C-alpha cells in the first residue's frame, strides 16, 4: 500500500481513536488529530508523525480548512450521555456528521470511515441510538454519492482505557451492595485491537466501500455476567442485586439527576435492545484473557513502555 499524504482522525484522543492512531501512523506521512485540547492525550505525542490540532470540530469552516490535502478521514466521536448544550446527541452524532460530509465534498476526499453503534436506528426510542441511526442514513443517502464510506457498528468496545470495565471497576471498589439495572441485557463486547485492525484492513478494501458492518466479539454475555467478571477480576466480594424493569426505570430516573450521570433514561432505553449480532465482523480476542491484564494497576506502566518502543522513542 502506497503511503497516504495525510489522515485526519476526529475523536483521536479518545479510547478508540487513540488506539487507531497508534497503528495507522505507519500508513501515512502525517496523521492529524482534531481535538478541543492538545493536552488531552499525552501518549499520542510519543508517535513521531502524529500532530494534535486544537480546534472546535463542530465548526464547519475549521473542518474544511483542516481536511485540505487529506486522503482519509476517520470519525470516532461519540457520547453515551449529554452533559451540556454544546455536547448533545443531536449535535455530536448527527449534525457533526453532516458538517464532516460537507467538508469531505469541499475537499474532494474519497475515503471516509465512521464509527456508529450496534442497533443504531432512526426509529429508536433511545436518542443515542436514534441520532447514530440518523448519521448512518445521511452517510448512505448523501455522502456515499461522492466518497467511499464504511460504517462500523460495534457492541461494547473493551480495552486498556475503556469506559466500561474501568468505570464499573471503580464503582465496585466502593459499592459493597450493587443494584444492577437491566441485568439480562445482552452484549457481545469486541476488543479494541480487533476493531481497529478491521478498520485498518478496510481502508483499501473496495468490498467495504458503501457498506455497514456490525462489529462484535466472539461471545455473548448478559450485563450481570460482565459485572461478575469485573468482580472476580478485582478479587473482591460484592452483593449484586438484579433489578426488575420497574426498579431499573426508577434507578435511571434518579441517577440521571446526579453528578456524573452514571445511568440515565436514555441508557435504559438503549439497554432494551440486546447489543448482539450474528452478522458482520467477529473479533476473536477472549474478554476473560484480556480484561484482567489492564485492570491491574501495573498495566498502564507496561503500555507506556510499549508505546515508547513502537514510536521509536528510547526514553
């Protein structure tokens, strides 16, 4: 594969984006990560040809400017909860996708990769899933006419810096009794390295152009099984209380008004649809083999050493 001139990653300082940047830099002369803060991920500064550009990604003029001379744009931006008027599902999932599409057209960029979500649906009750579905529809109906797009729809994505196992491990360290909403909801978690490898392989694969792919792991788990795996990994004893639908809704109504929004009504609606799929891409990495590694406090030090080695740094 001939080296690309320039790759843009939106959301590149986040979980999926940073793992992707750590692989994709070898394919391009330059990788530009558009971010609100140039100090949001120090690990990326270890990669020689990666540049973090501080900008407002919701500013369409900024997108058009930064996309100049770019061969590939990748959007990994997504939120699970809304926090203020500038960071809503509508703005970051749907409206941003339309702005990115226009910037692609203005710069005549022919390749675009997009992270969506399993169960994204324009008719979903969950606004998270609905806006993800609106973005997919726009890309397939409009952007596909002038750019080769590929959409990836993962279930839970797990890995070293994930927001699932890391978040629940922190909660479980302090919560001796843990009331669990929607305990029977199902997931097929995919390892971030499997997902990013699939994305990398798709870049020049014409069979993925204009296509949407579910991306899941090899095994199916209930929410309660995933919590139990976390507890066993931490080697602690906790009393998990499975909540029925009524109590799950009540928990969501109460928790969405608390700082941090641990669990909201929109999360509850998302959990009403199992995050599983029998089609698309199947990762092969075993969750039980990987999660214990990075929930160990020493793992972050080992990862830092790995990043330094791969980027060619000695110190």
